[in-house]
C-alpha cells in the first residue's frame, strides 16, 4: 500500500492537469537545482485584445533575445465551461537566481516592456518563482 503522505500533489484548476512527485525526489531535486522562473500572466477581461500571432512571432523572440532564458513555455488560456482566467501565461526558466536577476536588470528590458501595447491591452501580472 502506498503512503499518501509521501507524495506532493499540485493541481491546476480548469482542465484538471496534475503533477505528482515523491517528496523525497522533490527534496533531492531542490537541493541540487535552484532553477528560477519569471512568469508573466495576462489576466483575461471582457473585451481584452491579445494578438497571439504577434506575441509568438515578435514579442517572445525579443524577450528571449534580451533575457537569454533557458527556455519558455507558453500557456494559452482555453475556455471550457467558463472563460479562461488568463489569455496567456509565459513561463520563462533560468538556471539560477543570478541568471534571472541579470536578465531582468538589463536596460534592454525597457524595449521588451515597450512592445507590450503592440499585442495587448492587458496589464500583465509578474510572478518570480523557484522551480521545484
């Protein structure tokens, strides 16, 4: 029989996506890696404008060029029974806290921020996170 207390479960509301990882594995991964993320969330609102084609073809390549993130995952909000709470979530990953700090401290980040009105009228929410 499996010990349920030995597992960490995290869920994502909406589509029911779930990640399951042994707490022992999670602790070992956390001890060996302090990867960080910069998460840019675009909250959905009535009448919001979000040009997905421009975002993918122009904004994301610009952001990756400036920040030099290890990778980015784009999560497009999809309506199910109700409207999606976010139009888009961009999850940029960095190898260390220092790499993230260097990325967001670059003067060229002003160009990335100035590009936002070209594809959306949504004010993004930013969350820095430690990946575990």
